[in-house]
């Protein structure tokens, strides 16, 4: 029963990973799903699942670092805004549209 609950939690974490529109949150959910799948694979004796998520976990941990560094030192990173996006910002503000777009890193997520 506990093993099934861990597997269901791991599956839900994968769904949350794909549902997330912010890259940092997606990596956090991916790390959580990898950890849960490793736990599930160890408990159920599923060695291919353990191998896959054992390889993906360090990859996700390594790939989350640049997402925070891009926010902390934005000058060192090239601008990810599409051409003309900055010029349209005042128009977006007047129209009540969001000033950020889906892939932006949120400052509160990168603080230790």
C-alpha cells in the first residue's frame, strides 16, 4: 500500500513537472519526481526505473543552478526577451497584461 502511494506521488510529480510553465518550478518538480521514483523503484525492486531516475536526478540538480544564477546576475546572461518586447512593455502595462512571460525566473524561488 505504501509502495503504491509512493508510485502515485511520483506520477503526480511528473504531471506537475509538465504542467509548470516556469522553468525553475519544473526543475523542482522533476527533482522531486526523480527522488520519489528512486524510492519507489528501491521498494518495488524495479531496477530499470531506478537506473533511469538515478541518472536523471543529478542532471536535474545540475540544470537548476543556471536558472537561479540567471536571476542573481542578469547582466551575465543574454536577454531572453523576444525582439521588440521591451518596446511593447508600456503598452502591455496599460492594457493590464502581465509584464513577464512564462519562462521568467521568479526572484522568490531562487533565494536560499
